C-alpha cells in the first residue's frame, strides 16, 4: 500500500494542503461516503511518511472496517475514489491560487445564466486584478484576452455593437500570447540544436521575424525579450544580437515570474559561455558579471539553493579572470546553498583550486585531504593538481 498512487500524492502535500484536503473529504458537497471519510482519516494518522505497517492493505482495511471480512475489491474502489478526490482537490487548489482563472469561470457562468449585473460586477473585479498583476508573461495576455472577449460575447447577447477598437485590442492580446509561446518553443529547439523544425518552417519564421522587426511597438516587452533570445540563437554573430538581449534582460526581466526569469537569464549566460569557449576573452568578464548579478539578485537562486553547475561555473570564470578575493568570499558564503550532501566537497575542491592558482601549495594540499575522490557531483581530476 505504501506505493499506492493516492498515498504517493498525499506525501507531496504540505501541512496546509493536507488540512484543506481533509476539509474537502469531510464536506458533503464533495463526498457523501462516510466509509471513505473514515478510510482517509485512518491513512492520515500516519502522515507525513505514510510508512507504518498498519498501512498494509489488510491492516488498513481491518482498522477501517473492524467488523468486516477483508475485501480487496472494495478497498481498491475506495482508494480509487480517494484518488479522484485528490485530483479534484488539486484542480480546486490551483483555481484558488489563480484568482484570474477563477474570475474567468465566474464570468462564463454568469453569462450562460444571462445575469448581466452579476457578470459586469465580476468583470470589474477581474479588471482590478489584471491592473494589480505584477508579472506579464504569456498567461497574463491570455487572461486579459479571455476577459475582454467575455465582454464582447456579453455585448453580442444583448445585440449591442462592440467597439472595433476593443476587438483590435483582443487580437493584439492573442498575438502576444501566441508569439511568446511560439518563440519559447523555437528557442528551446535552437538551444538543443534541433534545427530541422526551423528549416522546415523557414518561411513562417521569416514572416515572424519580419513582423516583429517592422512592428516592435505593437508587441509586448515579453514578446520582444523572447524575440531577442531567438536572434541570439539563430544569428549569434549579427550586429547587436547580444546587446539587445542583455538590455531586454536588464529592463524586462522583472515582468516575468522567478522561474521563467531564471530560464530567460540562462540564455544570456549560454550566449556568453559559448563565446568564452570559442576563445573570446572579451566575454570572460561579461560572463563573470552575468553570473555575479544573477546570484546577487537571486535570479539564479531557487528555494535558497544554487545548482551545482552554476556554482562550478561561477568559481571557474572568477578564477579565470583572477578575481581571487571575490571568489573566496563566494565559495565560503554560497557553499551552504548547495545540496547538503556535497557542500563540504564543493568547498574543499573549490578552495584547493583557488589556492593552487595562487601557488599556495601547502594550503592546496590541506584542502585536497578533505575531498572525497569519488564525488559524482564534482568531476574531480585531483591527479592534475
């Protein structure tokens, strides 16, 4: 039972989510089966690990139904019902955490029922939420498009003429949503060097490039950011390819949620990294500055963690430009941002390289003694030191 799909789902729940799910299971609106409720409460007793032997199928059944003979089929049906409730909960939870989507659903419901006043009141609330929204990624444009078209549909039901300018605005919103996502996908393919799609769709991509180049004022800053990423990948040696990308990152990154901002930022790092690997020494300091800014502004930090590759590359590029004092401070401070299992090895290895480059042989030897030579995370080549 420990490997049951429902229990696997429960293991991912935070304390808050578990509390809310308990309320849902206990609510007659969602569940009228008291036996199902009791089964869930018995499972919940063994949170958060859910590894107790009493969660074995027969033991759990006896705990829930002490007067009954074990019925494998009945338990299977009940666990399936709990899984369906879990899936429903995830949908409800996402809805609660995305108020604009919730407003869209209310707009649709009131429209279907012909409740104009109710619809218009929700529309005002939705407009206020949009105005307060900090991030303007592709979801923003889709949300705004749906809200505007809801007003258009309401006008059509009342046989009113919807202003042409508002229809044009809706088209622009849909264009922005579409182009952000199309450019995102094309950029991922180019980054992976999957050029077949670009070759097979060259005409449509050329049209896209021409449209954006000729109408930059029409498109959102988010579209332009992904467009400049595309240019940096498709035409890396073209004039201003990197400068435009860098400017977009410096001025527009705040419009994106943290995870997406980090992904965009990595495109600039990858561009600079390729230049450095090709022997362009001018980009060494640029790459260092990108990593440094990304870490100090926490663009490259997620949940108080830095990826192993980011840590290694930060140390490597700082050493390459001989910024010894800075990199020592970085190693000492940011080793704690690595996965706990490799922190000490990462620290010792990085300090050994730092000492070695400064011809501090005794300190290098001391640092090397603290290293596990079989560390899979750091591709140690200790014999070279």
